[in-house]
C-alpha cells in the first residue's frame, strides 16, 4: 500500500512519522504517516482561498489519476472511519459540485 501512495504523492512531498490520537478512544495512540509538501513544491498553494484550491484540483491530473477523484475518495474514506476533517470535506464538496463547463 505504501508503494502506491509513494507513487501518488511523488513530486515535491516528503513522508513523515506522526503521532495519532483517537478522540473516541481516549488514551489510544498510534504512529501514522503523513506526506507534507516540500518548500518549492510548485503544486502547493499554501493558505489559498478554497475556490483557488478547488480550481487547481479540478485542473490537475497525474499519471495515477484525476485529483478530483483523489479528494472525493479521501473525504469518503475519512467519513467511513468517523474522522472529522472540515478542510477536506469542504474541498471535496467544492470540487464535486462544479458545473460541467468548469471542470478541466
């Protein structure tokens, strides 16, 4: 699985270990992995407005697929496990509800 993610997250991202806690399971923790955009990554917008981020996602496709699909599936998977990520959920809604003439 990590090989697939490494392929998907190539091009300016580095992999880091992080501590994860589970709000519904007080005291439980685990080590997780996170990809973080490196300085100078041309694909990272930083603290951009949501519509600007959504426009970039809608217009981006890589060798491993469309970025819209990636964001929508990430939001679905997070909801499935009961995670709360307002940024990802808002972005998924924004990219999934655009009119066809705005899709790239």
